[in-house]
C-alpha cells in the first residue's frame, strides 16, 4: 500500500464520519496498492477500516505474488465472497461504497446487514487522486511528450489520404514504436464536416482539399494518460475557416492564462467561453472546457460553467475549447495543464499555429 495515499483517504473518511469503506474500482485500487487487478464479473473489494483492519477480497484467478501491505482474503468460483466480506465489516457502523461496485454485490451486503447505513464514498478516493504527486506529474509529462511526437506523425500522414479508420489503426503502430502502452481512449480523426461532431466515430471518409482535420489522440505510459487535440487543414484554408481557427486558439490561450491555484474552475471555463461567445460562436461551443485526467483519461472533476470548486496545486486537466458548425467545419485545440500556485505548466509542446498540410 502507498502509505501517503492511504493516510489521505483514511483522514478524509474520518472527517466525513465514514468508519469503513469498500473500494472496488480497479483504478482506485491500483492508485492505493500499485497493483492492477481487472476482475471482470467477479467481486474485487478493498475494505478500508479506520481501525486499520484493511483487507483485499480477491478471486484466486488473479494471483498476487508481491506483498501489497495488507491482508488478502481469497475465494474461488464455488464460494460466495459477500458473506466472507460481511464477517469482517462493522454491522453497526456506516459503510462507504464506491460508485462502481455492482448492485449484485451491494444489495446482498445490504440485505445481510453488513453495516447500519450505506453511503456513496467515491468522492473520498476521487478527491485524493485529484492532486498528483511528483511521480505522477513526471509520468504525465512523459506521456504528453509521447503524444506530441505521435501528433507530429499523424499530421504528417494526412497528405497520404488514408481513410479516418486507417489513420486510427496506424496510430496503434505509432504508439508501439514510441514505447507507449497503447491508447488512453479511442482516437478521433475527423475530416471536413465530420469534425463538426465532437465525438465523431471514424469512418471510411477521405480527406478533400480545404477540409479541416481534427486529430484527438492520447496514450498510456506506465498507467498514466495523455490527451491532446490539434486541428489542421488540407492543402488550403478558407478565410472563414481561418477565422474560426484563430478564435478557438485564442480561447485556448485565454483559458490557460486563467489557470492558477485558488481560481474557480467555472471562471477558467468562462475565460474561454466568453471570448467565443463575444465572437458570435457561443452556441457552437457545445461542451465543457475540460476534464481531469491521470490514471484515467476522464477523472473526477471538470472545467465547466457549473463547477465552482477552486483549483488546487497539482491538479491536471484539459483546456479544450471548440467550435462546431454542422455540415461545415469543426475546430478544437486541446492541451493538458498542471496547476501551480502562480499559474500552470502546459504539458503539450506541439505548435498551435495554423497548419496547412500538402
């Protein structure tokens, strides 16, 4: 167990009056133990207790050779693990349960009287994970540098006139060549009007002269994610498209300039959104400005008009304004930033100057 991270979780549990908690999310378990366990439909439960009686309930199909620093409770496919868990819980105490634990386990634990009351404890681990330590920051820096290199290669492939699907498949080979551990999310490549769909699913479209090309990609490096978007143009760019691009680029820069510990996330969103609105394209910026990232591409917390939380040093999130004109073009520019006391560190170094590839 990572003692520093565990102590932070336990301190939050005590502050919230939650004496015991079940953590089932494999990402959260990896964060606390350093071990990836992907249980499929089988029960995986890390039981945390303020008295220190921590246990990991795990199926025998998932061997753990290293010492994780806590007691292990093993079960096999002929055993029901919930009654085994119930033996260790405080039946008279409140139980925190994370959001990903399947109902088939939770309902059985509730029926057996495994605790006096059950509450959503997800935010406890989620909020501890929000502020990255130095090791996590370094892994995120490396992951983003790999992403910069991959973006350069992907943009270089545009003149080859591969289909969107082919471009996506070639990215997998690029990650392998660069030493990344694969995609952090399904990549997006959108030509022309397809780019006006923020979550476009790649198809057999081919790029045409004058098309905008959105490339939204990310990789994993030692379990940490990168995420970045650039928009380029093929062979030529119209005055209209250039105007839209420059508005989005300026909005991206204004959002980044607003980032600083103590600033509200809604105000960072507003710095970019208000500028796009001022330029007449507000209704075409259809999503939040950004999302938190780390072990998962999308983690707890976001940069949106409704998030009034303040930024804390060490938080990593995206700044990704976009303008999407149906049937016409789409432009998005996305960078990751690490918040600091007096500003932020931008993790992506790839240029945001308008590029016309030929």
